């Protein structure tokens, strides 16, 4: 029978001061050091991976010709500004 694991152990070196702060947080939040590190890594990876996907989407748009030149963008912004009511 094959078993699968939904998590893995990772070793990491941390600055002593960060580790102290992490331990303080763990006590205050009644969570383990491991839980807080896993949450921090999860949030970082989700954010950075979403950014990566947006960059790839932008590159695909550029490759497909769905992009404006700097001059076209400036003209578009100027056009938007001209249609805006005065303050």
C-alpha cells in the first residue's frame, strides 16, 4: 500500500534576532514555530507565484501584440485627462 504525504520537512537558517521574534510571536499566538514559518512561506509563495503568473500573462500579451508603446500610453493618459472634469 502506497502512502502519500501532504507535507515535507525543510531546514532553514534564520538570523538569531528573527528567530527570537518568531518565538515571541509563537508564544503570543499560541502557535508553534513550525506553524508560523509554514504560514509565512505559504503567504510568500502565493504572492510571488501570483506575481509570476501576471508577468507571464503580460509577456504573452506583448508577444501577441496586445500592448501599447510608451508614446501610445502617454497619448491614452493625456486623452483620459482631457475628458476629466476640472477640480
